[in-house]
């Protein structure tokens, strides 16, 4: 990816300055929404190490099974509750589109040792 490649998460910044810095470990996602966006980007790029690193230790799988035919095509944040610098937990409701369908989920996030991590999610459709 070039430095100007759009970020898969849908924000206007280039990947390198947006989710790329989280994936490389140069910064931590400051909010639950930022973590959600960065995890979507990690799924689209098949970045297993980042996904596991940002998964709650109590719910983290041993590995991430990527569907080789899955092509993510867009992310829409539908709602969020809490999940800022002033909270220890939060939720983000989103729709992640892929070729042939969409995933609609409400994800739960918590802080572990000061960093936001994904706990689990509830499928809504």
C-alpha cells in the first residue's frame, strides 16, 4: 500500500496515517470506535497479529480464520455508547459490508491495562 492509499475504515485519512499507525504499534486507538475501525481495517488486510493483540484476553481465540474469498467493501458506524477517554467500557454498532452481503453487529469493548480491546459482539440481523 502506498502512503496515500485510502484507509479501509472509511475515514478520509490515508491508511498510513489512520489505522496503519495502530496496526504498526506506533499508537493505540484512543476510543472504542477508533479500535472498531482499526479492527475492520485489520480484517480487510488480514492482519491476524493486530486482531489478536486487540482482543480481550478472556475471549481471544487461538487464531483468526480468514475466509479467503471474503472481500470487505465498506464500514458504516450506526451507533456508539460510551467508549471515550472518560470510560472503561463502550459499545459500537456497525454494518460491515462485503461482496455479497453485510454483517450488522453491536460490539462490546473494554479497557485492559489502559488500552481498548474487543470483548465480543452480538449479531443484529
